[in-house]
């Protein structure tokens, strides 16, 4: 006698097992939720790059490691609360509302951190990695707090 887990009965449409049915029903929703969240991440990162006094993408292309560290921190800083909003939401509409709110708050707070840590953005522009690390730490700290607030 062949054990159930070695049979191919789950491939027959009439005998779909519950876990395969759940996957078939849930996977498209997962892709939709992840797609909406990734789109907001790309939009947020793009808007941030427009708002900064220096152009990170060009500087990264020119080999500025500090700009790469700083922009990487921005992407992670946006992704953390977006992930929390996706986890706390039950529909694409909720993801867009909470995700949009977190992106707007993050963009505002990122600019505030840039202002409060006066001179750091200019030092990043000059390639100082230590300034980029401190700026990233401030942005990630705020991202974690915002993520906890959304998930709360």
C-alpha cells in the first residue's frame, strides 16, 4: 500500500487537497498585495530622490558610497512600515491607505531627520560614509516606531 503523501491524487482536479485549494485561492491575492506594496515603495523612493538636495542616483553611479548607504537606508526605512501596513491590512484598499499614509509620514520624517542632523546630507554629498550611517540609523529608528504604530 502506498502512503498518501507519495500518491499524485492531489493533481487530479476532483480530488484537490485543502492546502492546494488554499494556495490556489490565496496566491493571487498575495501577489496583488505584494505588488501594491512594492509599487508604493518605488514611488516613495522616487519621490524621496526628488526631494533631496543632492541626487543620490547620480552620485551612486559616480561611486559615492555614502550616497549608496543613505539611499539604501531610505529604501529600507520605507519598506519597514510598508511591510507592517501590508501585514495589518486585509484588502488592497487598506494597504493603499495605510501604506500611503506611512510613505507620506516617512518622507516628512526623513526630511525632518535631515534637518535635525544638520550638515549630514551635505557630508553625504561629499562622500562621508560615517555621516550616512548616522543618518540611516535615525531614519530606521523612525521607521521601526512607525511600523509598530501601524501594526499596534
